[in-house]
C-alpha cells in the first residue's frame, strides 16, 4: 500500500486494451493507468451536473445587474466602449471596475446577439470551468477522489451558484484565481518557471477584472512555491521574481494604455477622483475598500447587513455572510489544522502539505481582509473564498480517511463532521420557513457520523454508513441552499443566495417584450425593447434608492432619438435601466453613486450646445448634493429648459 506521504505517481496513458472477440462491444471511459474506473465518468458527471445547475432557467433573471448589462450592450455598439468598459456607447463614463469581465461577456453578445442569455451565460460557463480546474488542481495534489470532492463542493456552494448565474465580475475573478492555483501546482512538478509565470499572467488579468482583490491570493501562491518547489532556494526566489514580473506586465499594459490615452478622447474612469485608472485601483477599489472613506465613495458599510455587517472576526459567520459561504467554513479550518498536524513529518516537497498551505493561505488572508475591511463590502464577495474552502475540505477528508487507523486522523474527521452538523443547524434555523426539518437531520447525522468515524475503525460493515453520514452531514445544508438559490431570480447590484429572490440596488428585469431564453439576434445590434418595463433608481446615493418604473411613453420617446446620447440622468443605475429599455446611449451623470465629477457642468453645456443630448431625465440618484457635478447640471437644466411630464417622469428637452 502506498504511503500517504509518498509523492503522487506520474500518470501515464494506459495501453490499448486487447482485442475483444466478435460480439457485443462495450464502450468504457478510461483514465490514466492506475486510476479507478469510476473517476473519469464521475468527473464528466460533475461537469454535466454543474452545467445543468448553472444554466437551468438562467434567463429568468433577465438582465441581472443592469449596471453591467448596460455596459455590455454599449460594448456591442461601440468598439471604444468595449475596450474601456463604458456604460454608454457615447463613451461618457466607464463602470467603476476594469473591463476584463466585460471583454468576455461582450464577445458573447457580439457573436450571438445581446439578450438575457448572452448577459448571464458567460458567467455560468466560467463557473463550470472553475469547477473543472479545481478538480484538476486538487487531483494533482491529493488524487482524483479528493478532486471530485473539491469540485462538487465548489459547485454546490450557495454563493458560487449565485455568482455563476449572475453578471458581476466575480465569476471571472474566481476562474482566474483558480487557474493561477492550477498553474502553481503544475509548476511544482519540476520547479517550472514557465508554469509559475502563467500563474502570474492569470493574476494580472484578475487585476483587470476586480483590481486589488485579485492580489489577496498572492501570498498563498508565492508561499507554496517557496516551500514546496523541488529546487534550490535561490532558484525558487528567482522564479518568484519572474512571476511577479508577469503579474506586472499582464496587468500594467492596460493601466498604461488608459493613462497614456488622451483623456479628451476616452470616457471618464468611473469611481476615480481624477479620471485615472491607477487612482481607481488605489483609492475607491483599494484603500477605500480596506479603510473606508478613501477614494470616491469608498467608505461605509459597517452595521448594515446589506453591506456585510460590522467588521470583526465573526463577520464571515454573521447574518450577511453566513449563509453565503460559512456552511463548511468550520470544517475547512479544522481540516487545515488537522491536516498540517498529520503531514508534519512529510518532506519539504510533499504535495499534500503544499495543498494545505495553498488553500489555507488563500482562505486565511482573504477571510481576514473581508472580515476587517472598513469600507464597502458585499456578502457576494465571499465567492472568492469558495475554492479555498472546497480545497481544504476535500484534502482534509482525504488525508484523514487515508490515515483513519490513527486516532488523530479520526478525531480530525469527526470534528469536521460534528462542527458542520452543528453549524449548519444554526444556519438553517436562520431561515425558519425553509426546510424546517433539515436542521434536525443535519445535526443528528453529524453527531452519528462523528461517532461512527471515531468508533468504526475496524468494523468494515460500517463503511457504507460512515460514507453516507459524511456525505449528508457535510453536504445537505449547503446543497439545499444552493439548489434553492438556482431556483430564484436575482437582480440589482447586491444579490443574495438562498430560498428567496433578491433585487437590492436596482433592477433590469424585463416584464414585457423580453429576449427569450437563448441566444439569438445579430451581433452588435440590440433587440427592440419598446414597451418593456424596466426599473430606474430614484433619489438614492450609491444605487441603493427605491425603484420606479420607466413608463412606456418615456421609453418610446427616447427610442426615437438620433443624437449621440438619447438622454442624461443622474447615476449609473438610472441610466443603465433607460439604456436597456431603449437600446440608446444615456449619460450617467456622476457615475454609479452620482458623486463622480463627470461630466462637468462646462462639458455638459458644450455637449448640449453641439446637439449631442436630446433629453435630461430628472429623478436619478445623486449622492454628491447640490455642489456636485450632478447637482450643478440639474440646477442649470431646471433654470434654462422647460419641464414636461412623460408618463410618470419629468423630462427636459435640451433644445438651445
């Protein structure tokens, strides 16, 4: 029997089977030599099941987050908007994130046509790919069984189901960081600088997806190579420096392009204070998130569960984050501690310990930052923790099971099962009307399973019962929540998982004249949306205001315009909803929260004088007050143009 601490065997392609006699031919799915027969079909089943979960009834959520959907629409109408991630095809202002996720989604829409499917499907495909890559990564560390456990755990994490069925940048961020982990694990085979550099490239493009959050996994990636790569310390350090250079180049080329591009011929960088992508990274999406109050609108969030709850070590277990990500978090932490103890005598290059360092470092650093950051934090950010939790649980179960003759191993596994059962009982109790019986089942099976693990060492007939107890106690709670998440529609800017629909922070769901449930149309040409009902934000900074319907009269009026921008209104959520309803460009004055200094009053006057804006729509969100650009423009319009009522909205025709 191979020792647990022996390095994994190198897989080789199995020879062709001997010729069979004439008669019925049986087709089999075979993997590498030495691999169990069930592994290949099980892996295929994992991907098929994940695809069904992530793609089933996907278009029920309409446009999902209208903010990013409108930017995708703009990218199908303007190459410049695609390059910069503009919210509108007239290129007045960008979204408040770099555009890598929009590059991918817009490519789908240009090829297949802009509709609900092409808005949401790219993220679902990213999720399927992330599950597959995690399976491959953990398989190289601990074998195929552990890989299957990891992939299944990621696929059934509630916040993963949520974000892989939604059009936020987090889906691409997770895929790229898992890809980076895979490349690092590949680099451990022969201390490969090439594979390590590929990991750096993946992190660089993850920066172009969600900026500084991409760097939270860097300490774990660097540490595992520094510890476990089979070469000298000097070469390990040189390889890490080369990988850091790959990060800088793969992220820096776009930052340099934006900074060197004449500001007068590109859109304003939304969320920044000085029209700079670098400042956006360091301010609003950097220190503003960590410390609060730095950058453009980066503060806030404490005490509001919609923004993650109060900062502190228990935030990941609290009301906001708990049901998103913490179902297996206690088990993952136990697996990390127990796994490191069980592999304490392994050689430096041991793969099992390397995996524990990789996923453990990823989990601890990311969770600590999310827990203590004082700026804006949303519960769905926790999807970044899902691969690490899945990896740790899978490796912890595998290591403990392989060493189950050891009391320490059995205690580790029993503690994982019991902690999961007890904590899932608490989480299920928070939603009293959702499967009220499930919490008792999970708790009971957790207690029974822990007892079986500790006492069933030599009783082989108990093996099926032990395995069943492990599956139920470790998977029932999160799986039930994940499936219920897939059955709900999600819209707005702050979606949440679970058995109820979420639509916080703006809409975008069409309740009439929709696009259907699959790809279609002509790339680059938006479908007609006349007569559909969309939601626009009213009087709420940061996109958190109440909702009001854009009337069919207003939609029809703007759809007839031929100017560069059909209209201008305060705030990105309001503008996005109008764009999705009409297929026309709308200026989002002040950006996402109405606080950006873009466009300035002077610039707005110039565009009006040139006949580029047809209407000004009042009632959007403006978080900067009367002194902001949005406030100044609204006052100037009200003083110089005549207000008319269109449907339920006040509009001004901007005719000089």
